[in-house]
C-alpha cells in the first residue's frame, strides 16, 4: 500500500458525514484498507459556552467585554488559532512521559513544533505559523482531532 491509498476526498466525505449526522466516530473498510474518523465529544463546548453566557448576562450593558466571550465561544474564529491540517491523533510531547513541546504562557517562534499529529502511522510535526505566546491549548494528549479543528491559540 502507498502512503495514501484512500484519497483525501473520501476522508473529507467521512468527516463531513460525521459532522452532519452528529456522530462521534465513523469507520469504513474495504478489504485491507480501513479508515476510522473520530472527533471529540461536545463535552468541551458546554464548558466554554456556559461561562460566556453568564458573563455576557452580567456585563451586558458594557459593550467592550463582549468580543472576549465570543472568542471563548468559538476558538476556531480566534485570529491566533492554530488548526489541524489533518485527521489524526494529537500528541503534546515527543513520547509518553516526556516534557510537552509547549505549555500555556510559553513564547514560540515561527516554525517551532507545537505538537505532533499521528495520521496513518506517520508522525507529523505541527509548526507555529507565527511567533507569539501560547495562550490556550485546546487538545489533550492522545486525543483524536479532525481537519480544521482548533488545536492552540498563539497570540
């Protein structure tokens, strides 16, 4: 088998179906080829939404704080969001028990490895797109990620 016997459009179609149907996992196989697409459950979303809703209710008369809760609601729309370029498993360190590549508060330079994503048994380093400071890490070690999912915020 070559590195990508299954074309990217098939994987994207499975990811779209996963999202469209609200599934957390979908698997497809054909002979020896097998593709499994998973995503994190929505357990993270209510945690981010609930404080933002409470904060906007308390400070509704003030116009300035409203952009901050909106950024907390959808990290993908944050200008410093680093998103996943592929479906796979995210690892925050080079090996189990090792020091993470970056932590919240670390300053990073453009091109510095932030984490790695394992996809089809290949480890893919995810570089910082710009220099800045890591303000949020949105994935846990060994968690599945999908294409376009926000991984970190670098401001």
